[in-house]
C-alpha cells in the first residue's frame, strides 16, 4: 500500500433477495420457532445474566418480542438498513455488562457470547423446518442457508474468525457448546415455563383490545400451554437435553400433528397473510406480485 492510502472497509452484504432466508425469515411460521432460539440463547450463562439483569422481557413481553422480530426482519430484508440495524444493536449492547450467576464478569459484546446468540438461529431454522414444512432442507439447501446466515452474522458485526465458516465446522462447535457451556439458566427455565401471567397484547383497534382484556383470563392458559409446548418441541433434541427440558413420545406425536396442519395450510395462504408486513413489503418490491 502506498503512503497516504487507506483501506476502505465495505459494509457487509445482507442475505440476497431470492435466497433461502428471504423465503423463510418473514414467513409467519418463524413466530413458532423463534421462542426456541431465544431460549437457547439465554441458556448461555453470560447471555442469560445479561438478559436477566438488563432486558424488559418481564415487564414488556409483547413490546420486547415485537422489537426482536422487527430486528430479525431488518437483518434479512433491510438492505442498507440491515447494516444500520447491526450497528444500532452493537451500540445498544456496549453498556450491557455485569456479573453472572458464577461471579464471572461478562460483557454482551464479548465475541464468543455475541456469536452464540447468532449461532442459535441456524439449528433453530433447520430443525423447525422438519415439522413446519412438507419438505425438509436438502444438504445443498442447508449449506446455502448456513452461508446466508453467516452473512447475517457479518451484518451484526461478528468477525468471520468468531463464526464457524461451514456446516462441517459448525456442528462440532455446536455440540461442544452444548456439552461444556450451555445449561438450564434461570432465564432459560423461565422462558420455557408455563406462564399464564402474560398480559393481553396491546395491539389492534380499541374495541378489539377491550374484548381481549375481558376474554384474556379464559384464553391465556391455553396460549401459555401452547407456547411452552412449541418452545420445547421445536428445540433440537440435543439442546433440549442440555437444558433438561421434558419431552415425551406423546408430545412428539402431537407436535408432528400440529406440524402437518401448519405445513399444509400456510403454503396455501396468499402472500399478504403468509408473510409478516415488513417482509411482505420488501418481497413485493423485489419480485412480481404473488396471488
């Protein structure tokens, strides 16, 4: 390099339009698999401590969930906004630090911790596909999905040296983390528990919210049981074992039945119902109208 010249760092490229993530990340079925990924993330002692001490997931569960989904959609469909969102998240996490349950200091941006949060997305998407879609990923599709998920990691500011670069490198890392680091932290147990104390969602027209508030005591027990069932059921079995979460053959049969229903109905829905609004708008701008 000549004197006075500087290397210009290019912004990372988000996943490409037409890629696998553009098909799956904004599909409504992701709402069923996301809780499993979040639970696996906080099963890391440092990540769990950060969420326990700094997150508002207990006091504002609907708002926290909405912001998480919006962020995920930006990573995939946001274009230039994806990179901006990655930078925003890193700024947000700069102040998240403390001491975990073992008395060890943590910082949210420690590469190994931040990379684990990202890493859980790949096995979560892969495993949920077996239940919620009629066609599991082929080996070639899994490789493509992993390559696109690496792009998401770069958008989040994670260096390649901190992420396994191929599926062949990922799985030994995954099993090592489950064997040596991941555990049923207090927050992981809380997210996987039956929790009928969730407040009614604060969305929709006022009459709808009023009706929901009246009916919520009748609705919330069933919704809480279903959320726990899907959170545990769509978690890869090896992660479920690491978190010591119960799962029976009867529950497995029920999950397969639910999965068949979802896998049959959702692909028949029109685009406006199948995709979350931000994803739907991004796809509409990039592809011909779907009916």
